[in-house]
C-alpha cells in the first residue's frame, strides 16, 4: 500500500524525518482524525523497516487499522505487556499509538523496565499528551525526552476545512425528582419540573435533528446496563431508525461487523457504544454524536469529540449533543467543556467556521445550586434578606420562625451574629426562670417546660438552665433491653432516638452509642477516577475538594482517602525552594509569596502554614503601635449604639494596618477606659 500524504501533513512529515535523524525518541502530537497513523506508516515504509517494527495500541480494534496500513508489522496492546513481555531488542522501531496510555501505573512501569535494554527508535502518537487527572503529567516530556513534533491542531484543522466545524448542544440529562418539604423548595422543584419537560433530551434532539436526513449517530453511554434505557428513549423519537450496540461483552469480530453495518446503512441509524470507540476509530458517514457519559476526564472528553471529527466528514453538517449525566458535578464539568469548546472556537479565526453553541443547562444548574443550599441547610440570600428585615423588630425571632420553617431559634440567633444583627442577650421573664428552676431537674422536666413554652427548643432550655447553674445528667445505668433497642435503631438520627428514649438526653444517647461501638457512618468505595481527582488536586484543602467534586461525602471520608492513597500535598521542599520562600515571606509576608510564580497556586492558609513550619516571621506584619487617628476611628465605631453598629469587619477595612484581632483588642481597651 503506497501512502500519499495530503499537503498539510507533508511539512509535518519532513519535520518528523529531521527529528528522527538526531533523536531516538520523538512524539507526534496532532488533532484526532488528521492522519497521524499515515505519517508514521509512511516513515516505516520509506525506512524499509516494516518487519522490524512493533506497534503498541490501546485496543485490538486499533490493531486492525495498523494491520491494513502495515500488514508486516507486529501489533500488541499496552495491557498485553503485562502478560507477554516481548524482546524489544529485535525491533528497530516501536510506535506507541495513543501514547498517553503509557501514563497508566501498571503497563507504564512494565514499559519503562522493557525500555532499559532497548536502543532503537521510539515514536509516540497522540492528540492529548497531557494526563489532566494525573497531576497534568506531560507524556511527551516524560517518555520522549520532550522531543515533540506538533502536527495540525484541532482549531487549525477546522479553519482549513480539514475537519468539520460543528454545532455543540449542552444540557442536563438526569435531574433529581421533586422532594420539596417547604413552600420555597416546592416552588423551585416546580420550576425544575417544567424545565425537565421543556429541556428533556428527547425534546432537544427533536428540535436540533428535525429535517436532517440521514441521522447517523454515535451514542456514548456510561455503562452497558444503561444502553437499553437510552436506546428506548431514542426509539421514541426515531422509531424507524436502525438501533445498534457495540461493547466489551461482544467479541471483536461481532463489534467489527456492527461498525460495518452502521457504515453501510443509508437511512437513520444509532450506534450505542461503551468505552470501546473512544480512540483511533472513525466510522464513515457518522454526522451526529450524543454523549451521555459522567466522565470529567478531559482526555476522554476530547477523544469522544474526535470520533465525529474526521477528514471524511470535512464537508458534512455535524452536530454534537453533550448530555451531562451527573448534575452534582455539573459546574466543574461545564467549566471543562467551556474551556475546551470556547477556546477552540476563539482560536478559529474564520467566522464562517465558528462553532455554534446551544446551552440548555445554565438555568437548571442555577436552580439546582439553590436547592442544594436549602437542602444542605446553607443560608440563602433570600433568607439573609428576611433576617435583616425582621430580626430586630419586636418579636423578630418568633416571626422569623414562622416564615423560615426549616430554621430553629438557635440557628437564627447564630446567623444573626454572623450577619452582625445580634444585639443584647435576650431577657427572660421571672416566671420563665422560676419554671426552669422548678421543673428542669425533674424527670421529664424539659418536656414539661416545652409544653408550657413551645417556642423554645430542648437544646435552648438546657443552655439557659446551665447558665442559671442548673445541671441535669443521665444518672440511671443503661439496661440490656435499652442497649438492644439502641442497636436495632442505630441508623436513626439522635432526634428520632430521643423519641424512643424520652428519659435520655442527646449526650447520653451519643455517649452510649460510642461505648457500644455503634456507628451509622457510611463508608465510601473510592474509584480509580476519584483517586486520580484527589491526586490532581493535592494542593486544594479537603473542604475545597468536597465542594468542587464530592458534595455528597464528608470531610472525614476525603481526609481518610487522601491519607490512604497519599494524595496530600508534598511538603518536602528542596533547600533552594525553602530559602526563596523564607526570603519572600520575611520581606513582604504571604502577599509577597503569593505574587511569586513558584508559589502562586498556594492559598493564604497554606503559605502561613509553611511560614510556621519553617519558623519565619514577616517584617510586613501588622504594627503593634496605634496612631491617635486610628484610635479615633475605633472610638467613632464604639459611639454608635450596639444594635446599629456595623460589623467589625467593616471597621477593619478602615484600619488596614491592623488585624481584626488587634482591632478587637483595642476596642475592648478603649471601652473599659
């Protein structure tokens, strides 16, 4: 087979020839579908080393493509290296197709071991040399000594009509069912239900595929078990289309026959695949791509985009549907998509080749985030506005309890302190205090008080009684019957257990569960992808990782996994780095360190922690002396009635030379004087 390269790859080939003369290792990085395999095959043909070449591929289906181009070469999967370690010394050239797979722990390690005794040429091919979820490892630098040839990139290929431009449609696929438990959440869920119907993926497909014929669609599904569900949904819209599936439970021969059937069908056809069509394979005639995957991996994401972007499709009208099937990670996923597609569109200078984007997910995402705030007991802007309006007016707390049914008296008071609304401690009537003294220490005393004063909580009454010098503890030992009952209901919350054990306190029940070794803490099984996320974000705090990636897990779950899998930030700095850090911090504090590129990714908390670790102090720290002008600002603030006084943080903005703790201490001294 004589290989003739198109003009846009002839320059790339010339650069590759030059590089391979002077280097034993070289990586060719070019957009998917632009002919990297043909460039490598031509190199093999002209060097007349076809029988002396080994080609490593990620999947067996990729091997068939190489066998067509270079039938006399030897092909092997990366996974095959684990079981059949070849003698590499007999090969003059090794081609690593989709070379980013070398970053995998298992076969990457075996490959390095085999390469110790290899002295021939090594050529890597990929569209994505960076492993984004593995610490942004650059495989071209790590395995090919940084010798890389840049072929045609995706934006250039689209602009020059080598690859097709496309429409890009984003929407949410799975939205939570309504579970509103108050007026506000019910209203939000009603709006979400409307959007679920309006922006259902069936309606979106109907809208954007209307009038297209034929529709030849590749549908990426997250798992084999989900294929029937997705297939049935698509059949509702295209009942006359042919619906095919290909995945790992079928043999390679069966999947190959399915691919051929897809290519030969002239009418509408949908091909549902799981994992096996991500890389290297382009099906002719495909003009539609539908992604239902949950993956956050930019490599997988870009590889899936590439299945529809091929040279044979350059003049076709192509459309890509990206249905995000995990709304909990939508914000992070959307950022990845926008960074990829928006940057790609920006790099395409020709306005006639721009990518047309349709986003149906934004409004749904905003609603979901608001519901997440409410359902996780986070205060919303609307609730804060009500607090500011009613807290200090007459029976403010009592009124707020009626309009904020999900909030307790204690939580309202606590929020008022955060918002700077809390004034003088509430004064209790003499009758109320007498009843506390009379009933609190009696059996079921708190229940009697609650019956008479229903506006209070059990915890609130306990707090008031303790301030009055009254204490009440469980004095009766736990019986065997109570222990057995506690074990049977271990999964219940403390508030539910209080109803079962009315004579016991919250602290008593919690302590007894601890003594009996009872826990209802759920263990999380960490997947390889989730561990990769932990490693890639080692610089973030556990709280930041939780809010961005794992909102359903606890900080304890995340900390435990980071310790177990060694995903914490490496604190063992080299002496040169420590010396540079100390010099910067001692001169200008954390702000000076943050401005240095080497430390720009560190948080203020991390910088101050490192300063403590290396015992360095800043000359730019807050001064200990106060000017009279600064003291006068504090006096002005103190002169304002306490209920009308702005928060201390507002005062701190007017005195930037001193810390909030220093300002607090000065106000205390001025007040006593």
